[in-house]
């Protein structure tokens, strides 16, 4: 199996985490009130926790020193009450943001999905599906967790530290200076950690996307893997990528553990030094025992805000990376819109409805990632399919037939020239309108994890199709096998339709193309997977459909060519000949070669031998 498609997005790069996270503001703005309330409640809860050391100071210097049992009970009850109040406030903080943040995640996921649906086929050709999947699932979970916890607690903990050190300063300026000693080293260390962790986080998230792609390809291609005995090599590829991801995650863990070790050690040393100095001051009568207890209790209460710096920074960096990854496909240019990409000219609008059919004028196309200087796939295609006519498109393998058919519904955009439907430039049509006019059946049929009925009715557009229309389409495509399925039309076909044979999938795809009675029909070798007898039945039923539409049919064999009124030969990126099948057999050596299956192209005039495949088709 080939290696997974690399992520075309830029690799980890220097960037501001704040700038990356500010891109989330449009989604956060509707719930800013809830987030602000959550932060305020969290700050109040932390402040309530800081009152407990003050109660302890009163308790030690008052009732304990005076041997007052009632005062001790009162102080103990007050500490318990403050603890319960702190717990309730933190619970309220969580309740305030849980539902809104779930809504933000759902909204972002819906926007990403809609964006992926609107991006052109060329985008999906470049991006691995696992990379997109990881952005829609893992990265959004990281962002939700950031908004729920680090975003709020970066504010809450900072406020708590400021209030806490204000209380400490009021109790003992000397001991407060001792505790502030590690502040500068911690800030320098945190700055260095942020840069290194950001690179590691981006690398880990990209590797997770690659691993998801590999797993998805292995599941979808399990038949090929088993048929060719490639399970060992595929397993090795999986273990290699999993090992790389494991190494990156361990690197992240080492960075975080080193930071955490220093963040925990320096404050503990400072508290130890403050304890020694405080005891000496108490023994000298410069500090009361209650004040020392309150000071140390406050310092211990501030350990959590200090120690949390490490993983809050880690989660913030991962969230910034996740935001960058999320907005990469969201900001990719070239999304298909509902409005015309190019407004139709008055002349084109006047031509609409004249029954001009399908016309291509000077159409050229080059793939965006093509090697510089290489020949274009299509270079000046001129073709006119009259209204109600069926045109067969013939050419050697790789000449661009499928690419040309993809230009009609604008799955790709021509790099030059124009395509018109009944006189209207397709570039001036809204995408929804264009694809309501044009139906497509591809050579490689794609079915969805849905019922037979849903897969077929999908071709009828947003209005759907009734029972009669679905049955008619199934009858045209010779899908009688559907009625023998366990639940008939309501049978689930399974992922990618792999529970069906190749011919059955192709016939269902054909039924999907014709169910909506399209005005224009594009068929890319739609009968390639059918046996001889089924093909003949489908062709007979298709003739009635083709009489009601304007059709372009990619053909690789004479039997399919017989469906067409005329034939166009695509060669060298251009249409080099147009005519009826007998005319091209008589006058065009390349066409005779394609129809006869000879190993060398004909150079003379028409001969009888090349006609034999058509005669065999007639006999069939």
C-alpha cells in the first residue's frame, strides 16, 4: 500500500499563540457573557479559598491562644462553610460553560463540514481524509477544552495570585519577597517552554492526522490488503507511524515534566526558606504564630495557581495549534458558492432557453499541482452537443476524458475557455442551479452508508424523489437485484457500498444519475463493470432516457458508442474529430485503432477488420 497522503498545510511555524486563539472570537462572542460569568465565579471561588487562611490566623491568635473551645468550634465551622462555598462556586462555574461550549464545538464542526463540502475537488485531491477528520474531531475537542478550562483559569489564577500576594504582603513584606524570588526564573523558563512545546504540539497533531488516514485507508482497502497479502507491510507502516507519534508525545511529556519539576521545586524551596525565617521571627516576637500560620496557608493555597502554569501553557499551545489547523481548510481560497463566480452577461442571459445544448469553446485545463512547463491536460477543446443529442467521447487512456466531463458540473474550473448550457455560461450559474441541470455517473461509483432508496434519491436534488421515480430509475439501470435484498429499497448498503458487487454499485450509481430526469447527463463509462447481457439490457433502457436529455458519454468500447448519435475523438488535449461511428471508422485511423484494439495505430484507409468489434456487439 502506498504511503498516506501528506498534509498539504504548512508545517509548524513561528506564530503568536494569542493571535491564533483570537481567530476563535467569532464563535466565542455569542457566549462571551457566560464565559465572563464563569471567570468571575471562578475568581470569587478562589478568593473564598484565600479567606480560609485569614480565619486560621484569627483562630490561632484568638480562641486557640485563649483556650476558648466555643471559638474553636466557631472557627472550624466557618472554615467548613467557606470550603463548601468554594466547591459550590466551582461547580457553578462548570455549569455556566458546559452547554454553551458544546454548542460552540458543534457550530465549528458544522461550519467545517459545510466548508469541506463547498471546497473544490482539487482541494480534496491534495488533502488526506485523515487530516481533515482529525481537524473535525480531535482539534475541536482540544479547542473546547481550552475554552472550558485554560482560558478561564489563566484569568482566574492570575487574579488569585495577585490577590494572594496582596494578602501575603499585608502579613509579612519580608516573607513575601522571599516567595517572589523564583518569579523571574519561572517567567524565562515558561517563555522557552512555549516555543519548544508549540513545535512539538503541531508535529504531534499532524502525525495523528496521518495515522488516522492510514487507518481509514486500511479499513476501506482491506480487501486489497488481504488479496495481495500486504497485511504485514501495512502493519509495519502503521507501527512506524504510531511509533513516530509515540515519540513525539513522549517528547511533549518530557518538556512538560521538566517544566513541572522546576515549577514545583522552586516554590517549595521558597516556602521552606520562608518557613525558617518565619519561625525565627515568631521566636523573636516579631511575628505572631497566627500570622505565620496564615502566611504559610496562603502560600500553600497559591501553589495550585503556580503549579498549573505548566499544563495551562501546554494546553494553550495545543489549542493555538488546533486553531491554526482548523482554520487552514476554512481559509483555503476557491470554495464553491451559491452565487455566480462570474456574473452572466446580458447576451448569455438572452441566449438561455434557446436549446443550444452543451457547447465548449477553447476549453483548457491544467491541474494546480502540475509540474511547471508540463503540457496541459486539455488545450483548446471545442465541442458542440446539440440539444437532445447524445455525444460519445472517445480517446486513449489518460487523454483527459474524465477531466473534461468534470468541467461541465464545475467539479474543476477550466483554466481557459468557457462551457455553456443552452447558451448560458456555466461560470455564471450558481453551483446549486448548475448541478440541478447536470447529473453525473462516474466510472468508479460511490455509495453512502444509507439505504438503497436514499442513495438513489440523492440524484433528484434537495426535493428528493418519490417511490415511482426511484423505481423507474432502478428499472432503467436494471437494478432488479434490489428487490431480493433483505429489506428491499430500505436495505442499508454499508460503507462505500462494499456489501454489493461492482456491477451492482455501478447500476445504482446510474439509477442515481437518471432519477431526477436531468436536462444534461454526463456518463463516464457507466457500464464498464457489467456483464454482456446486463449491459445490453441497460443500454436498451438508456436509449429512452437519452432521447429526453443532452448527454455526453465517455466510451471505451463499441457497444457504448452505439448509444450516441455522434462521436468525438479526444487526442492531444483537443477534439480532433467529430462524426458518426461509421464515418470515423472510415476516415480516422486513430479512431479505428481505438475501436479495434490493435497494438499499432492504423495509417491507411478504412479496413474491414476494425469493424469486427461492432459486429460482435450487434450480434450480442
